């Protein structure tokens, strides 16, 4: 009986020590809660990632108006090449306004889909495809067009259907359903 009492007391003491060591001080708990709240605020899907970046507000509006935001929210995975507000500014306000206010959203949706590629490609995957292709690779977009990709030093460069050269200026932004690559020029199918 003495052995079982000692065993019981040892087990109880071990449980108490374990419980005490897993408790956090109020300061530690506050830090943990703040970090957890910050993590919970981070966008998860492609739509949320784009909407959460103020430098992509024009593209975010375009995606919403075009109707493809629903696809980006839950479908995928996709690789997204998306232009900054400054890239849209290069188009001129009249052209952007025309796209955003048109009755027929076909052209807008086509432009938005032209920046989407099926599958999740990080910059390393794109660089490998370029190397495997002898210096260039072709990515088929959801719109049905082709983006030619190449390297300029360590930068990924795209060539769109209109022959424009576009630089990836920020790569590998993760989301729950794909990867976002930010570009410096609006992609044009033709």
C-alpha cells in the first residue's frame, strides 16, 4: 500500500509541475494573444491578399467588378500576376475609367483572367521552367492566352500578348489557394 501511495503522490506532483509550467504570465499571455490576433487578421485566400494590399487597390476593384473575385476566393490553386496602382496609372485615367465603367465586363474579365495561371508557381518554379526551356517558358493563362517568361539577371520578366515587357517586382506572396506575383505593368492580352 505504501508503494501505491508514493506512486500516487509522485504522479500528482508531476501533473502539478506540468500544469504550472504550461501556464503563462499575464504579460506572456497578452503577447501571445496579440500575436494570435495579428495572425488571424492576415488574409488567407488570393482575393483577401489582393484586397489587403493598398498598392493593389485598382486591380482589386477590377477583379471585383469583373466577377472573377469569386473564383479567386475559393478555387485554385492559381498563380496570379497582378499590377500595382502605379502600373494602372501608366494606362491613363480615361482608359482605366473606361474599363471600370463599361456595361459589358467581358474585356475587364478577359484582362483579369489573363493574369491568372492554373497551378501554384513560386518564383523558383518559374525560374526552373525558364531554365528548362532554354531561356524562355510559356505560361498558359485562364483567359487562354500565353505569357512568355524569361530572366533578366535574377528578375523574372513577362512578355504579354501585346509584346510589352513586364517586371515581377515582388514575388512569392503566399495565400491559401495560390501565389501572387506583383508586376510593374498591366498585362494586355493583345
